[in-house]
C-alpha cells in the first residue's frame, strides 16, 4: 500500500514513517525542512520503500504523487506557543493553508483516508479533567487556534466531499528525534540539555503542574490503527490518560532544580480522556512514563546541540505570553 506522511522529517512524522516501513508500506515523506531534520531523512534513505520530497505545502505544488495513495498522514505543522504569538500569519499559512492544499490533493486523487495530527491545546484550560472530545474549544494562542482551524477544515472536507478522515488530538508527546531548535518549548528539551551541562533543572512554578505525557511510538501506532479502521469523521484524543507532575519528571531525570514564577494562562494540568481511543481504535498506550524517560536518558547525547536555557532565558522567551495572557 502507498502512503504519504507530511512532516515526515519531523519528530512525530518520522516515527509514523518508521512504523509504516516496518509494516511493509510504501512511504513518501514530505517536508519543507523548516523544522524537519536531515537525520530523520537519512536513516530511511536505503529503504527501497521510502521516498523523500522537499515541498512547501502552503504554496501551490504538483500533487501528482498523491495518485494511487491509500493513506495520507498529515503531520506537517509549525509548533510552539511563543513563536505563534509573534508570527500568527506564518502559522496560519503552515497550519491552515497547507492543510487545505493537502485536503484538495486528497480529494482530487481519491485518497482512501486522511489522518490529521491535531492538538489538545484547542481545549485551553478545560473545566473538566480528564478532558474528553466534547469539551469546549478555548484556544489561547495562534498555534492552538490554527491547529483547530485545520481540524475544522478536515472534518468539513470529510462531510462535504466524502473524504474519509480522522483527527487525532495529541496531548504532550515526547520521545526521541524531537526538535533541537532554538525555540523555547517542550520541558524535555530544556531539562535534558540542562542535565547534559550539569545545570539545575529549571522548573516553572512549583512543579506540581501535571502533563499527560504520551510517548511518540504510541502516537505513531494510533495513527496506523486509525488509518486501518473503518472510522470516518471521528475526533479522538491520544494521550496516556495518566498525568505526571513536572517535579516527578525532574526526579526521574535527576539533579538539582531551580524554580521560576509560573506563567499566566498555563493550565495546571492536561489529562486526556482516552475512552474513545480504546473503544474505537482498540488502542492502548504501551510505553510507561518511567520507560519513556529512561529511553530519553539513554539517548541524552542527542541534545548536545540543543540550546541551553537559563532561567532568565526562559523568562525572556515567554515575555509575549505574559503580555497577551495575563
């Protein structure tokens, strides 16, 4: 079977590519390399079932390679909170315009199913934990908003044009091959680089805030199960369903800690209700939090080229967050 993975040189996309290749699928990975990493392309170069195309999906492109494709996994996106506040138009182009172009290519070439990588950030600070798919949508920054708008387009195309599609709302995905760029973001990137440099781990707030961390290979498996299922037009949470505190993460990584004030507008918890994923996909997280953190520590050298974030750096990077969300 022939598949396309957009964002295929990225963090989540490269793991979807890997799983598909392991299962014997032909894979075309598409990425504009704005966030993709060359290593995530080179590791698959020698696989005869792998092909890579460097394409900016937000611009008009030759979509002929969508012909004969069974599944499209649309994982391409610009992520991170603070840059989205600074560059909202760019985020709209990457997360909305590109999604429409992919949808049109799928419709034109009669792709059997599209799996959209959505974000649980659309929930904002929800009223109820664990949070299910019917929770009110309250995006707080352009990244969350544009990912949700992209999801709306996917669901609309599914209904109007009869393009089979499923949207998976990821919670806090972590794992190997995550981005090492200069953007302040995931707590794992900050902690592991600080650990490498023998610096205290910077904890924002008291560290009692919890996140529904889900390991990336479990996310990849959810994508494949969604594609192979008979489901259509469904929105499904993908998380561990077991939130872990930042303090516990710091404890597992080890070393001294340093606390800075909590950011306004940041949820005290994320907690996925994964009932639908279990019942509709037969999906269950396989990698425990402790196992996942251990894998990250075993691969800690990967973060040697990541930026080192000091407490002052983090406070400066989130200046716009304070400005708009206080």
